[in-house]
C-alpha cells in the first residue's frame, strides 16, 4: 500500500467516524425530542389520542386513560375509536359511521372540531369536544385527537336550565298572585269608587262632600298604584299587549284634562295644551297606552310644581310611510332636576333621590313604565331640566292615520280673518292662544291685563279697525275678566263692543256665579285645544259647528247606547253585595230590569227559568265561578246565542282571552266605566221588549224639557250653565217668580230717594236676564242700571218704560212656554218635623258657605215649610237664593227656624 493510499484511507476513516458521531448525535437529539414530546404528551391535562392510517389507536396519554378509567393503553390499543363510545350518539347516529365521517372531514379540511359522547371502562357515557388534526409520525400519516371533558359545562348548563325553570315557575306564580290580588283589590275598589260617585250625586253637606271627595281621590290614587304594579309585571313578563284601533287625539287630551286639571287648580296652577293645528287627530293606535304616558308625565309635573303652569304640547314631527310621528312635550315650572337625577329617572323603583317618595309619594314605576310604553310605540323618551327652573319631558310615538281627518279652518265669511284680542296675564297662555288663532287664519293680538285690553280696544276703534272678538281670561290681577267686560260694555266710546268669550282655568261653577251681571257669548275652560277654540268662536257668532266636540260626541254616543238598551231584562251574577247594589242602581236608573244571582250555580238555574236578554257575569265567585257557569249555560243549545258579558276585576294579560275562550261574548272591567258599560251592553244586548219611547227618544220629564221661548237664547244660556237643562228651567222659573214686580220695587225705592236699592234691583234684573239668555231684557236693564248709577234723570222715565214693557212681554212668553202648576193642584205634603229640621240645618250650612247647591236644597224643604204655615216666608227665602243674596236668605231662614223652635 502506497503512502498516498494509506493517507486516503485514513482520511476516509476520519470522515466516517465524524459522520458516525453526527449520526449518533442526531439520534441522541431525536431521542431527547421524543422523550420531551412523550413527557409533554403525558403531562397534558387534555386527553390526547393517536390513530394510525388504519383507524387504529396506537397511543394515548395518561389524561385520556384517566378520562376513560383505564390503567394502561393495552385494553384499547389497536381498536377503532368508535369502540370507546356507545353504539349510538345522542343525535341517533351510529358511532362508527359518525366517527368515520368526522375523520374524513378532518383530513379534507386539515382539522375538525365536533361534540362526541365517549364511554369509559364502566360503560358510562361522557360528553367530550373532539379536535382532530392530521399529523405524520415516522413519515406515516396519523391523526391526533384532543378530547376536552364537557361534563362541567353540561352541569353548568343543567343548573342554568333548572334555574330558568325555577324562575319561570316563580314568574308564573307571581302572575297568578298578581291576577288574584288584582281581582281581590279591584272588587272592593269598584265599590269604593262607584259608591263615592253615587254619593256625590246626592245632597251632602259641605263636610260630608269633603270627606267623600277625599275618599274618591284616595281610591283613584290607590287604583293608579295597582295599575302601575300590574303594568310593570306585564312588561317584565313580555305580556304587555298593544291595541291598534281607531281613536281620536281629542278624546285622549280630554281624558288627560279631566284627570289632571282639578289637581292643577288645587295648587293654583294652570294646565295648558299647545296642540299644533296641523296635527292629525283621527289616529290609529292604542289610546289607552298613549293616555297612560301623558297622564303619568302630567301628574308628575303637577306634583313637582308649586307655582306657574304645566304645558302639554303635541306637534307633528314627521309624516312617515304608514302613518305620522308625533312629538309630545310636558313642560313645568317646577323644582327641576340635576343631571345625576335625570340619569336615574327611568329606572324601576327609583326616583330623583331618596327623599322624593317621602315628600311626594309614588312607586317610582311610572317613568319606567312610560319608557317601555313609548318604546313599544316606536318612539323615544327623554328629559331636559334645569334645577329651580323646571323640566320638559318629551317623547315621540308613531301612529297610523284614519282616512278622514277634520280640517280646522274658519271658512264662514263673518269670521274669516276676524280680528281677535287675547287678554291673559299668563305669557305662556297668551302665546299658545295667539299661535292657535294665527294658524286658524284669524288676525290676532295679545295684551296682558284688563286695563291694556280697554286701551287696545279704544285704539283699534279710533283707527277704524275694531276687534270682533275678545278671548278674556277670568282670573287676572287688579282687574279680573268679568270686571273688564263690564267696564267695556258700559263705555259709551266703545260703541262697537265685540263679542266676548270668557276663558278660565278655574271652576266653571264659580265663574258662572261671578258672571251674574255680565253678558258673554261663550265660555272656554283651559286647557284649550284648536278644535274647541274654533267651535266656541263659530258658536259665539251663531255659525254651525262643522263637527261636535269629541266630549259631546262621546256623551251622545253613551246616551244613545243607554237608550238602545232601555227596557232590557238582564241577569247580574255577582257575589259581592256592595257591587250588587252599585250595579243595580246604575242599571235600573237606565231603565233596565235586573235579576241577581249570587254565584255561578244560581245563575245557571236562573237562566233556565227566565227569558233574559243578557247576562253580566262576574268571574271569581264561590260555589261555581263565572267561567264554569258560562260553559254550563252554553251546553244548553237554547242559550247558544244568549249574550254573556264578563264584568270582572281581573286585569292581567290573557284575562279577556280566557273569558272569550269559555264562551263569553265581551269583557267589562272593574272599576266600572259607565260609558264603556253601556256601549258594550248596546253592542250585544237587544231587548225583546224595549221601553216605549216617543219618536225613538226617551221622553224628557217636565222639569227637563226646554220649550222655545221667543227672546231667550236657549243655546247660549245652556252654555253658561254647563248644559244643565234642568237648572236652566229652574232659573227661568225663578226669574218669573222674583222679577215680576221689580219695576214696582224700583219705583218704591226712587220715591224715597233710595237710589242704591233701585240700582241694585236693576243690576239683579240684568244679571238674572243674562243667566237665562234674555238678551233684549239684559240690554235694557243694563241701560237702566247705568242711568241709575249716574243718578241721571234724563232718560230715566223712558228706560223704566222700556224695561217694564219688555219685562211684561217676556213674562207672558215664559208663561205660555212654561205654564206653571197652580198651588191648588199640588198634592198636600204631610209635615215631617224631623226631616224639616234636618233640611233647614243643611240649607243653612250651604248658605253660610255661599254654596250654589242651596238652590236645590230650598226646593226640597219649601213644601214642608208651606205645610208648617210658612209658605210666604219660604218663597222669600227662595227669591233671595234665586237672586244669589245668600246673606239675606240666611237671615230669613233663621227667622223661620226661630218661629218653629228649631236651632240652626
């Protein structure tokens, strides 16, 4: 071997050794990596399994063995993974087939995750989440699976389901409890509110009336709280249902005024409506829920306001497909709110701060309910407020629109473009009335006091641009509206005296009493809407009102409904004696014949014995409830069409549906709404023997009939007395009784130079003539009063002659139109000294309080006084009351009582 060959061999051996060393190092590294992998593989808390290309298990870690309760891999080595699962998976598929499908998907996608139920060595099924990833081991394709134990998650889900079921059971129990409590509370509430209403229609003394009014108010407040709690529960349970029915915005606003104006008046606040003339009022939606939000916001505003006014604004926000979006604002001049308080307002059971509920009362639910209701009307609610200045709560709501809408416009030639002067010391009221008038195409101006009004009228006349109408506020400082009108009418420089419409935010009755010496052409009670304003203006000028006010329309509908069911024969099924009494009085007063059953079983028997026109069925009663009674009645084919109406205090969602389901025709809720009662009855009840009526109408009693008497503007007079025909008839009779000899009394006073008495007599004549609508008599008496006031002699004889002539002619016309019953034909009344004593004391109390109900009370005792030999004295008391001279009437009454030995 040559040296070179030996060198090459040595080099090769050296290289071979180096390669061997490298290979050994690589093997050692691979072995170390394998050991590290095996260590990590076994240390993982996630169960791992390795499957070869033949779908056989070749390896797994300790976590998988622990999951399946095996001591080693031997029992499962070489098996298909489906062997570690029950035959069927929870979805019903065969485990082997589903396993192969999952593997195929993993190979195709590169990975796959799915839920799987495996089975341990004891045969117990275990839910796992499996992740499969294709891998290569020793160059061969394998699958690595990672199994995550789902038993903890499933246990949590199970507990959540149980908790949900418990919560649902609790909700059902709460709903059942609320339904029962609603019925139990509403049943006596129906009696309290209904009986209070009936009691207030009777003759009560001032103290009794005060007590009953407070009972009625407290009951209404309690009912409001109950309704809040029920509504909140319905909303939480997702059971609040919305109606989609035709309604009129005027009805909602009238209801709001009815509920809120008295509360505002009691605090000396004005309630104003600012309704845009472009707002459509014939809408489609849920009037009850809209009214609920408005009443809540308005009552809150009244509650938190001590002085100033509450303004409810309604304006058109946008016309949208399928309807209109309206914006409502309730603005007050109250305490205001901080930003922090505003942020808490719409949370359940919370108010501005902890002192609010103590100071002002309330549940803290109203605004939360309002927010939910507004959202259900596809709107939003919010508040803008400044502490110490006031707040504005505002919300939007979407409504459908009826096809026909009333168009508000003054089209009559005499009123189109008419100059109108608004006189009001409240700046907000002036702005609202002015805006309405301008929108209605009137030429309107405003002043803030009576003195400014007189100056403005004089200036307008001097410029030959006189006003044709004045809207005069009543309660103003320095000079009120009545005094202002009297000064204007007595001003000779204002020859073109305009028409006057008196506007008041206070008691209509007090205003009518105050108006005894002033002639007006119309009366508007705040809050004023565009439609009521236009109707009043048209009426004051003798123009036909295009459409009756909604309140009048509703009253007419209710009266029409009452007339249609007059003479019906009904069965009232009611277990509560007080509710029986209440319903009987309401129904019998409407001319309906009523039988009573105390429970459902009795009702079933009574229906078989009498031919009823309908049944009013209470639902919750002992022995047999209304639902079961209705089902038994319907089992008899003879009564398949008998109208059965639920009359129940149940107010939860589904109550109405339950009534219909058992066979009832309709649902009347308690406390009873009289209008709803008769409207629902008229819909279903068709009397077999209706009451005999003349020309399709209920005949008016003699006391209620109003004949057409020339010289008396009956329509305007009715406006002044709030539409009370019986009262107007009484005033006309009193006028005849007390004013027949007024000229004689005036002459007698003048003969002894007693101009004060003469003037007072003329003033009284003027006032009473104005009350009954005797316009010509009013004007002549006003002229005579003016002459007597100035102690003038020129023109006095002629004025006296004119008054005497018109008075005699007017009395003759009244006598022809309203012939009085002669004293001789009146039945003799026996003397009941105890009743007379009680009546005298009640009358004296009314006179002390200057209460106008004294006019009704004297009628109740006058015949008794005649039987006691004091007929003439009774007439004098009656005359004094008719002249509103309560002090004189009380003095004369005390003389009568003293002569009878009665202490009053």
